[in-house]
C-alpha cells in the first residue's frame, strides 16, 4: 500500500517490527534511529525500550529506572564518545541521558522556579533536544508550558516561553528540535496547543511562526532535504527543510481523530496505510520512515521510500 504524492512517495512494509511472545507495547511515543539503522521505540509498557533492526527483527529490550507510565520523549544524539539516548517521563518528571543499552549517565533535575512551579507535580517534560554546543533544551509541554535550557553537565541555565499565543509564548510546547542552517542553529518548537511551529534563537528569542499545512505538530525529524513531523490529527507531514513548505502528507485520515474513543479505536478501523494518532517519527539512512502512534497497545509503522 502506498501513501504520499509524486514528490514524496512511500509504501507500507507490512508486519514490520513485531514483538516476541510475552512482550507487548504500551502507548508508543518516542522513536529514534542510530547510525546502524537500528530503531528504538519508547513506550509505556514493560520493557519500555524496544530495539529492532532495519528489517524489523526484534533485537533486545529493557526498562529504564524512572521511566514508566509517563514515558514520552525520546531523542538520540551522537557525541564525541558515542551515541546516547535522551528521554522524558511526564508522570515522574524524569529527564535522563542513557547509553544505547539503558545505563543512566545523566539525570536532569527539575528547574527550581517557585513562581512557575508552586508544586513539583506541575512540571511535566515532554521532549528535549541537544544543541551543537551540548546545551540541552527540555519542553514542559503538559505542565506550565515553558522551555528550559541546561548545560551539557546538567546545570540549569535559563527558561523561556510561558502560556500564550503571542510571539515567544506557547501552549503545549510538545516537541523540540535543533535545525542546523548556514547562519547557525535554530530551535524549532512544536507549539501544538496553538496548532503551529514556532522558531526561536538558541537564547530563546522568537524568530518566526510556521502555520501552514499542519494541524497538531508533535515533534520533528530532519533528514536530508526534508523535515518530518507527526500531526497528531492522523497524518505525518513532510516539509522542504530549506523553506518550510509542504512536500507531502503521509497516511492522512481526516476521519480518524473525529471518531468516538479516539485514539483508541476498534482494531477493525485501522488500515496499514492510514494513521490514527502519529506521535513520533524518524528516518533511516535509506530514507525510509518509521512512525509511532499514541495508541494504548502501541502501533509502529515502516514506510519504505520509493
């Protein structure tokens, strides 16, 4: 089954990424890929990290201490001494850096900002990104709608955002990514509650809005000439990375999110080449696209680029 258009066409790889007997997904949230094209899926079940190779063969799984029912954001970053996973949990407020085997090497403490967080439970980190200089940016998408900046060693540096729809303000800053440009890096924030993308300087100053051809952007993945983002309202969107213009919508189903009980719909509703609630996306070295969906028992789809 195909999905896309003449500019960007893919086909579904049926049955990709099956778990072995005795292991099951919870809500599948984050998805990333390493330099060997192995795919890592973060979900709310046990074990909460599952790894597959490019062909969909299950390789291994584990649980990360501090990551549980609120397992949410997942980011992979290549550093001088290897690749690392960064992840968040919206329930426990955990923000962790681990090895590719799950060993915790850094734990970010919640920001101490009494005017914003009168109670610890108000901090609910949804995603994170790492800048070229090593600074870590964490989005509090489900809490007080701020973005927090830390040094590579975990030291808190600054915050920006706050609830609103004017420039610099956000509503559910659900995802964040660093875009590398000729003029230096920029921060792309999925300002999901405002149905837009907002672009910031690395110091947190508003630069511009992107508001066309999207619905509820969740996160980002930059690959070659393209930027991919899951629109929670039942499609994955592909932009030209150079000018932030639409290339294609993948797996679009404008009826799915309008169904009673969404995102957890009857199994008979789902179709291989249509999405219900895309939450994470990544792309391998061959240009193939992997999508995780916000569904109680998980759903991961591979789209082969053709």
